[in-house]
C-alpha cells in the first residue's frame, strides 16, 4: 500500500483509514460480480491538498461556467488516475443523491466520533478534515491498525461549538440549514463566509489544522451554492 500512500500524497491527499466491509456498510461491488474485500478512505487533513488544487488547471479555469464543482472535478481526475494504477474502483462522497454514507464509513476506518455539531471530529485534526473518495479493492489489503482514542468531546464540558454560531443554527443533534443559509446570504460582509463556519472555529481541537481563508471561503461558497441551487 506504500504506492497508494505515495501517489496520493503527491496531490496532498491522505489515506484516512481502511476497513473490511460488512454487508451493513452497503459498499458497492468493485465491478460486476466482483465483491469488495477492502476499502481505503481518502481525504484531506492538512493544507497541502488545497495548495496542489490551487496550482491545477481546473482551479485556474474555475470561473468557466462549464466547470461545475472544480474541487470535485479535480478529485475525480486525480483519485481516478491513482485508482486505475492500483486496479481499484474509486467512489466519491459528492456522487448523489442518493449519497454514499461516508460518515458511517469514517467511523469504521479511523478513530473519529460525532461532535455535538453533528460533524465528525478527529482527535488530532478536530473538525478540519474531509473525505474525498473511497478506493474499493477486490483483494484484502494490509494497513497498519489505528488505535481507539476517546472522543475529545467527552472531556469538553463547555462545548463552545454549540454557542459559536452567530445565529444559533446548531443545537445538540440539530443543524438548522435554512437559518445558516439566511445568515450567509444576508450581506456580503459575513464573517463565516470569509473565515469559515464560526461554530467549527470555536472548537478547541485541531486548531493548527484550520483551513486558510481562501479554502474556507471556497467551501462556504460551494455550500451556499449547493443549497440555493437545490431550492
Ligand atoms: C448532503 C450534504 C450536506 C447537506 C446536508 C443536508 C441536511 N442536513 O439536510 C448540506 C449542503 C447542508 C451540507 C453542508 C455542509 N457539509 Co455536508 N455533506 C453532505 C453529503 C454530500 C451527503 C450526506 C448524506 O446525505 N449522506 C447519506 C446519508 C445516508 O448519511 P447521513 O449520515 O444520514 O447524512 C446526513 C449527514 O451527513 C448530514 N450532514 C451533511 N453535512 C452536514 C454538515 C453539518 C454541519 C451537519 C450537522 C450535518 C451534515 O446530512 C445528511 C442528511 O441528513 C456528505 C458526503 C457524504 N457522502 O456523506 C457531506 C459531508 C457530511 N459534509 C461535510 C461538510 C464538511 C459540510 C460543511 C461543514 C462544509 C462547508 N463548510 O462547506 C457544510 C455545513 C455548513 C457550515 N455551517 O459550515 C463533510 C463532513 C466532514 C466531517 N468532518 O464530518 C462531508 C462528509 C463531506 C466531505 N467531503 O467530507 N452537507
């Protein structure tokens, strides 16, 4: 698997973890009649991916109206290429609806837990990480096991994340998407749009992995666009 690690790191992507699928994971086949024996989750947990993406042709031409979702398109290009080299099938979190349950798979692959915000928290990277693809293999793969780690939210008594949103869009177990969008689209000068979600910023875990402002703005714009275009 060293090859997968090296090839993905050229693009600033990392292997988040692996697992052997159970029937309840609803993992698709590698190809017709060929069951998936192992899964590698691919994602980002540092600023490198953004730097590589920013120097890509797709990013340069992102305002071209034919470039629908530049980061998704770039991911498809680079992960698709690596998957071909590894004889794996690549599937993506943005393919849908219906969407693949990437967060459920994340819990199977690495020591993450669900934060009070609903986002998945990692003990090191906090809320500043994401999943970009899953690689499906027809053979069992060997990957170093990751040890169980207790959720950092268990010892976090103040839960600043739940009071970090300026319009109170988050409460334990609930995310009020229309409230969040109404705030983000109410003016040009919204801090969450420039800096990234303020609730996410109020979490004390993984603060050295916080996205840079350009990346944060890009994600917030894409999020607003995806919701507004759906309505
Ligand atoms: C649809 C979707 C959304 C929808 C959610 C609709 C809803 N709640 O009704 C919208 C557009 C609102 C959304 C927003 C965001 N999302 Co989203 N989303 C997805 C997506 C593509 C599919 C989810 C799904 O339907 N899964 C299938 C069902 C069976 O599984 P499920 O667990 O029940 O799915 C629910 C949750 O995933 C939840 N959800 C999805 N995103 C978010 C975000 C927050 C903050 C919360 C509380 C819940 C939530 O909504 C789903 C339906 O109820 C996933 C990728 C994936 N394939 O999982 C990303 C994903 C869950 N989102 C993610 C992120 C990061 C966000 C944003 C924070 C990104 C951003 N800033 O742009 C924003 C939130 C805005 C903010 N305040 O910052 C990450 C989460 C990573 C993590 N650390 O946990 C994922 C995994 C994408 C990725 N590439 O990594 N998202």
